[in-house]
């Protein structure tokens, strides 16, 4: 049987493992909320520890904490930021409202470790108190909200935007690979006028770029952190200048454009910026899902579908049909899109559940937001590198469809008029022949028909967007450094220890 030790809080004593760094309030939460086995991810704990570090620095600067206490708290917080004590953050996602248990879990671990730094022991009473010292000038209501915003902003910069940049660049490179090859355009899933393959992929790349811009704009709202607002926003129990000093230290350390809210009461009441960012993230996911579905459709076959493109074979596609290869990276991408939509539904509902001075649903909002961001970023990177980057373009098939399309008759409008062009289409349908042959059967000039139906000429107008070289692709769509997937990894859906 494991050794135990006794800890206490305002409700009395609790027995915990002798080697644990958490305290009584965490132990109560573990007993009260054995709900899912899911925990808030390490990036959230990192954000919490960054806030505790900044608070201790500010208190030392303002002479509200002794230099020795502040230094010990900062060292312990640094160790938490580095992931050294992750095993002791065990509170379930579904916990006390607003995240009181989560806040105290971090307070207790930092207090215990800071006491160990000062005294070399974890025995009670602690030299550093979780409430009086680590949580000084703070409240669950402001720090959990601030940690939610900060962890999302860090995840956006480390994971989401870099992964989207990879997809944008990869799509642009496929466009360059396509050169001047033509394909049949399709509207209403029916044949339309011809276009360049490159133009379709550059359209995808541009759509990703637009969503990156919109997400970056939305992420700027996450940079507002209501430190020092405390219980309702009044700043009760905080020394003058605390919030300003803490946000300054935090901004300097993270190199993020962090700032205090215009109105701390609004910040405490409304985690609206999380809903706002989540809405844009959901729309981004849906745009990527649309691209994945287009590519799946174009890759259908290989004998009975469109077969204009081919995904790289990354694994066998069937347990019963030998030789079958499926577009698995696009299928995975679609599944992630659906999960992101589900996460945002939870975020939106929780975000609308505020009452009076506080929205207490922040833990489930943070869990779903960070989960959605992490899986979307990881999926997009894999989709780009394992799927899109290896696409094989069957340009001969695409050209055959373009030349066979009866919508080429659109180009005859100027030369012979809409009514006579419609007659050519009708003739081609009746006799199952090409437009050129149908026009000749109707006595139209062959040279005129050939000139009007030249698909290479018809596809030119939009091709001005085609990069002239690989260097143009990379300058217009610069490659972003590979994101650190591990840093923002979430425990969802694995069970905790």
C-alpha cells in the first residue's frame, strides 16, 4: 500500500499520496468529479503557470511578497511551464463551476514545490501557501478566463496558423505542378466551361489564406487578459499597479501583444472572444472539409469515377478487396471537421450560459476550444503532407473531359449566337458526337468552330493567377516553420492516470 500523508484546507483534513504535489482541494476534486478521465491539456496548465509566475514577479516588484517567496514561486512556476510536474494536474474537465478546482490544483502544486525549494520538504504547514501567496491578487474567475485566452492564443501561434500555412503552400505548389493543363469546370455537378487545373488549386490556396487572415484577426481578441479583476472585476485585495505590472511581465515573457480589458467587469462576465474565435475556426474547418471532399470526388475511380487525380497510397484501403486504395487522408480530414463542429456547438452553448457577474462554464469551453484547435492543426498538417503534397495529376484524363464537355458551346455564343449554339449542342447529343462534328453536320465553318472551341485559349483568362515559377509559389505562400505538435497536445480522448 502506498504511503500517505495528511493535508488540510478550510473544510478539514485529507489523506493524499505521500509523493503528491497537489493538496487537499485537489484531492476533494478528484473524489467529487470522477466524470470522464479527461483533463485540460498541458498548454492550459502552462498558461496558468505563466500567470502565477507573472503575479509573483509583480508582487515582488510592488513589495507585496518577500523576494524569497516570490523567487520560489517563480522557480516552481517555471518548472510547471516546462512540463516537469504534469502528472499532478489531475482534475477532470467536468468539475466545479468556473474552474475553481483547476485553479487550486495549480496553486497547490506550485505552493508545494515552492515550499520544497525553500525548506526541502512537502510537510505541512507549507512555507508557501496556495491561496495567500500563489493565488495572491487573483481569483478563479479572472485567472481561468485569462488562462483560457492565453492557452488558445499560444495554440493558435504554435499549431493552428503554421499548419494552415503548410496547407496553403502545398496547394499552391500543386497548382505550379499542374502548369497550363486544362480540365472541365463543373457547376451544379454538371459540365461547365474549361479552366486550368492550376486555377482550381490556387483558388483553394487563396481560400486557406483568407481564413488564416480571419483567424489571426479573431486571435487578437484572445490577447485581452483581465488580470487583477478578481471575483467580479473590482480588483478587490489587489495592490495598486498589480494588474499593469503583471500583464507587462507576461507580455515580455511570451512576446505576445497582451493587454488589460477596457472594462474588467465585461471580461469577467463574458468569454465571448472564445466563442468568436471558435466560430471562425469552425468555418475554417468547413472550408478545408470542402476541399477534401472536392479532392475525393476528383480522385474517384480508378476505373469507374472521375480519376482526374490520384492520392498517394499511404495504406491498403480494404480488408477484403485486394489492391484497393482509398483517399484516407481526406476521409480523416472530414472526420476532424465534424468533431470541430461538435466542439464549437458546446462552446457556443456554454458561452451563452453566463449569469449576472460570471460565466461558470469556462472549463468545458477551454477543453473543447483547445481540443478543436489541436486536432484541426494536426489533421491539416497530415492532410497537406501525406495527402495533397503527393497528389498525382492525370492531366490526360482532365483534358479528355474538357474536350468532351458540351458546355464548350458557350464559346460559340459570340461567333454564331446563343440559338445556333444550342442547336449544335442538341445535334451533338442526338448523334453522340463532338461539338465540332455536330457543327460540321449543320454546315458551319470548320475553321470558325475550331478557333472558337480551342480549350487552351478558352482557359487562359483566369490563369493570370498561375505563379511563373516555384520561387513565386514560395514567396507568395511562404513556408511556416514546422509546428511543435507535442507542446499543445491534449489528453482527449485518452483517459487520465
